[in-house]
């Protein structure tokens, strides 16, 4: 039999997530009760109002027909109202908004819609795995933007060779980020737009964590930069903002040509989001506009308490600016994968090794704060026991 599986699949990167599943099975078989802080899936449900709207919508017979691939007009109009309310940016519901089956859906098809084989895209390292995976599917070359702690995890556009930028079709950034739990200043978005104007690129911003900034950290949409809609698109998530991860709904907004390209591609691939879910999405947006509260407060409390617990026994973990993640350096002498594997097998605590997010993720693990505090506290205690045992072993005690 011929080999089954395309070369594209082989280019899609790390199999670490399959490895983690193996480690989890081994740890469970050894008697550990798992505390899974690996995947960034919200642990809470949507609001009662959203769940009620969804329950009622699934009882409507007409919601079982094929939806349109670009989303209902009612939802797109609600998105426009929400965007104006949150960011002061006016959007055209007909031309500048596309409903997605989750943010990952749009990001997975981005290169197929905007670039051709042999083109270049500028993507962050470390960065969410789909950023490079979507390029592999499209045959597009990745030029990796080095994000380092000493640069506050911000890209240096001057480091991009002019000949590379000239071949590029789009720049993709993600602030606040995954796995990097940092926010970028507004000036970075203006700088990114100037760079894209210089080289005639589309600027794509993954803003899935827009509602998860902490304290006084400024929330800023890339579409707020003057003139941004001439070449900028921005991805938003109902999964993270409204605890609707299983519903598979998100949207992208901005430059109408890029929206049209992505919409044309998706019109040939799928029929869009279940209409009942879109009705619930409208309610989520309307409810959010009636309140100043966001999910950010929950994750800020978890983050501050969890980081403090880790620091109490000597793990010097930096504070997060936003998101549901902690980006933590592994102890000296460990690789990311060795540390994550050993921690899981000995304690049952699941974290993701940083090398899953790119070469510059080596030396870190990503910890997702997707459990209630009692479970996070238990995880911190298990890590403390593991940490101290390793320290004693090194000391030869």
C-alpha cells in the first residue's frame, strides 16, 4: 500500500499534543488524579441568559436548515454594535465582518485565502501552533519573528530582511498572546501598520483574548489605528470572551478585500455556524454591552494567586498581563519537554512544553488557568512537592 498521509501533514509541526495524551494515560494508570492545565479551554459555562437563548433556539425547526457561510445578518449587525461599543470602530456588517466556526477556523484558512505557494508570511515565534500549520497547508514559507523576554516579547520589524518582507503577503501578530501572556502597547500596532504599508502586506491580528486583559493594562484593537481598515483584519473569539468554546463561533473583521477572500474560500468549504448558536451569539454580545464586567477579572485573580503560590517555593514565574495562561521558565538543567513529562508522570499536573509553540518556546512551559481555585491550589501544592524533591535530589540529600 502507498504511504497514507500527505507531505503537508508532515510539515504541520510538533506531535507534542499526542505525546501529552500518552503521558496522561500513563499517569492515570499509575494512580494519579490528573489536574489538566494543558489546554486553554474555559472551565466555566456561558451565562444563564446565553444558555437559555441557545436552548430556545435549538427548538426552532427553521434553525436546522443550512446557514449562510458568512453568518446571519443579525449576528453581523450585533458584532458591529459590539465593536463600536468596545473600541469605537465602525464596521460595515455586509462587507467587513465574517462569522467563523471559531477563531482557529479563520486562522487555519488564512494563508490559503491570502497567499500562494512560495509566498512568505511573517508569524511570531513562539506563537500559537496554527500560525505555522496554516502556512504548511498552503505551501507558504514562514519567516519567524523572534519574541524574546528582553524585548518584552515584542517583534523588531527592523530585523526583517527587506527581501523577505518584499516576498511576504501578510503579517500575523497576537496580543495579548498565546502562549505569551503579554499585551502590546498601542504604539506597536501603529508601527506594524506602517511596516505593512511599506511592503504592501495585510496585517492580521489574532485578538482572541480581547476580554482577558488585567487591571490597568490597556485594551487595544488593531483596527483602532487610523487608516487600519485599509489593510488590517482582526480575529475575535466567543470561546474565550463568553465561555462558548464548544459552540465553535468567532468572527473576523476589517479590510473588506481580505474578508471577501477568506469568505470566498470558506463558501467553498462549509456552510457556516449552526443558526441556533448564532442566535446565542447575538445574546452574548448584547449582554456584554450592558455590563462593564469581563472574564478578565476571573483570570486575573487566578493568575495572581497561582503565580504567588509558585513563587512561594522559589519558582520565579513572571506576572501575566492578560489571558488565561502563565508562561513559566523551566528550572535550569531541564528541557521544556522533560520538565512537562516528568511533572505529569510524578504529580498528575498537566502543563504544555514551550517547544510546542516554536523554537523560542524551549525553556518554558505554558500553564492554563482553566480550573477553579481549589484545583489550582492543589496543583500548586503538587508542583511544590515535586520542586522541592528535585532540589533535594540535586543537593544529594
